[in-house]
């Protein structure tokens, strides 16, 4: 199994994952990243916050992918 690291950026805060988690493949890492992102988004909405957030996933060999949630309000530029 491969160890995947999930670095979280929420608004201006960044949290580097120093421990990681062993998962069978990148598909499992994608699911873990999305579930974590959904949980963070749910918690931020309960507190009336709407920061952009992202999870950058890496392995020991380097970066693999990034899952992000970007809030937009009508009338703002994309």
C-alpha cells in the first residue's frame, strides 16, 4: 500500500499532513480527499464561514492531485 498525505488549505490557513494514511491506490486517496473536503465544508457552513478550501494530495514521490471547493456569489468574476 502507498502512504498518501493530505495537505489542507482553508482560507488563509494551511495544514501540512505529516503522518499520512496508507491506502490501496490513488482512487481510494481521491475518495478520502473528497470526503474530507465535504466534512470541512459542512463544518464551515455551520459556522457561517465560506472560505475557499483545497486538499493537495501527495505521496512520497511528490504531488498527485488537488481537490478544491471554491465559493462564488452571483455577480462576482470567475
